[in-house]
């Protein structure tokens, strides 16, 4: 499609010039496929991952090493805390769903990190946050090209336009000209 | 040939702010507004001895531009002229301001490391950062005799982290850079030894290149060599205290230039024979290694003769 600004992801590799590395993922078993040739999990001794289980206890200050978090909200809150106390020389590597890796990118950007201090790699089935341009509601976990906006109820067509600032895709009413005339729904992974 | 639009400036005032440091206040000769310039910008003045680039200490379209010029003993004549001859009322051709040393708008903190006359962009930065209430820290290196001069120019306000150190060595750069919070950008201007030390200390601590900014003008001087301009068909002897660009201009060959400090890439010239000694900050390591291009504003020659295709 013309006008697409769809993010492209390249497999991650440790930046050898960095003083420290932090790998954050929204899952625990980071697969070999996310690493560039020559890189392995062992290159990232400090890893944060999400278990999504209530038995994981919130810890105020995760120490170096492998750390588990209860949810992405839990991880991102601690990440912001960690980055606020960090000094220059850190690189951050985010692996997981597209909304998650861009949440990490946002936290890093807000902490003053530039694009050359972070590497993002989206994995798994495509899932998008879709922002309705009419009511501004953000519809999470969208996996199809059409979605009914949970905010205002219109049928939204998911445009191939991604906002890196808002971490959302653009949703525009698709039957505004002829109400009720909808294109076929397609799965994003198709 | 100077690139870009030209200005005609009139010297409104010229004062000696300290021994060897003269501040020029420049306004438009026809009394009109001057183009605005962000902190870090420079202009190139055309003086009888050639073109010299100076950082703007302040730039206001109504009030005019201010530059501070140091009298250098090995001067090519530019600073000597500014100090001895230039007087209020004199008119000078100049380029419009160009900025190759801008503050980064997304920085969480600005760390300024200056040395000697490299204070000039720092003065513009400090004035801007104070108004913007942006976090900054400044360390300036000076010979002991001039510490008071720079303290007066920088005029630290209570609570500000503005320090003038006797140096070299001055401040411990490794220790200073190691404690900087994420999102800090460092800006350095001064002797090349200081700027190289800042760059290597930052690199050793894992700072990305995008957070390290430097500005140097006219790192001239070195071994004399012969320059042959193949298209123009002339041979020029480049003196030890002369830049290749100044030598080309002195020979009457019109060649484009802009920053004259190895940063912008406008004066890039193709090399036919010989090995350049690269001193610029524009070419990539691969381009340097190929020896097919050179920036005559700052670079010299490793070989006795260098042949350029101009």
C-alpha cells in the first residue's frame, strides 16, 4: 500500500560499544530467531521478562540478572524508574508484541535515549493498537483490518499508518460515504 | 567562492575584553534586520588575509551579532587584522549564519566542555539554556592566567554548575562523563587534544556518537607539501602555517567552501594522486581509507605531493 510507514524490524545484536545492555521482553523464552547471526541470549546477561502470574511479587529495585514481572504495566513502571537513575552508556533491546516494544521505546525516549540506543524486534502474530480518529478511543489487541470502535461504535478501517509517538495505528470510519457498505475483513497476519 | 547568501556587516563596536581577546559587535551595514541564528551558529568573515569563521556569541536580528576573536601568534593574518586594524564603522562581507553545532532539542541535560577560545559557542549555549531553564553543566579549561577572564565572561549565577579549571589536564573527563544521566548530550569546543579526549572518554563509556558534539575551526598547521591542481594546471606550495583551502584561494582558484572547519563537506575535493592526512569530521572511515576525497579546509597531505582534480 502506498503511504505505509509500517515499522521494519531487524534481529537484535549487542552494541559492542555499550557500557551495559538491558533486554526486555513481554515473554520469558526469547527465541533464537530474534537474534542477529552471531548473537545469542548469553550476550544479554541482564534480562527482564513478563510471567503474567500473580505469584510474581513486585520488587522496587530489580538487581542485575534475570528478573520476572507480573505484567507489562509492572515492567514498564520499573523500567521508567530504572532509566531515571541510569547513566550514559546503556543500550536497551525490546522484544515482544509490537505495542509492547513501542511502549518500551517510548519509556526510553522519555528518558532521553535516542534511536541508536535502542533496538526493537516485534515477534508473534501481528496485533495492533488502533486509535479512532473520530473519538480518539484506543482499541487494543486488534488483529483484523476492520474493527468496531469500542468508543463510538463506528466500523473502523485500520490504515497502514503507524504513530511512533502514540504507539497506535490509524483507524478511520470505512463506511462514511455509504453507511453499511463494508469491505471484507482480513486477518492482519494474512 | 563562499556558499550561500552574503551579508554586509558594519562594525558597531570593538572592545578588548581581555588581553588578546577582542569582541566585535556587528550590525547590518544598511541598518536592516539580520537573519536569526540559533546558539552554536557561526559566520565567515571575509578579511584582507582570507576567510575566517567565528562562532556567534550572541545573535539578535535587531541588536546584531557578537563574536570574540583571539589574537593568535601564528595567525594567518585574520586575527591580527581584527585586533590591530579593524575599527568601528568598518564594513565586512560575511556569510549568513550556519549552524553545525546546534543544541539537541531532546536532551535531558547539556554537558558543555570548553577550552580556551572555545568558550565562544559555550557563551551562546549558556545564555540560551538559562532562558530555557534547561539543565546544564559547564566545565571550561584555561591556562591559569586566564581563569579570571573566562569566569567573568561566563558569569556563573548562584547554584549553576559552571566551573573554570586550570588545564591541561583540567577536569577528569572520564569521571565527569561516567556520572552523566541517561539523555545527556555533551558539546565540546576547544583545542583538538581536549576534544579528542572528550570523544574517546565518551566512547570508552559507551556513549553513542549521536550524543557527542564537537566544533573545531581551522586545525591548521603541519608539514609543508606541494599541491597540484590538475584541472587548473597549477602547482602550489602549501606552507606549514597555511591551510590547503587558503593556499588554493591565494592561488586565485575559485573553490566552494562553507564552514572551513571540516564539518560541512562543501569543500570536498577529489584526489587523483597522493595520500591525504584527514583532519575533518565529515568523511566516513571507509572514505578516508580510500584516499579518493579530501577536505582542503582542515586536511593536509601525508605524501610530499597531493594532486586534486580541481
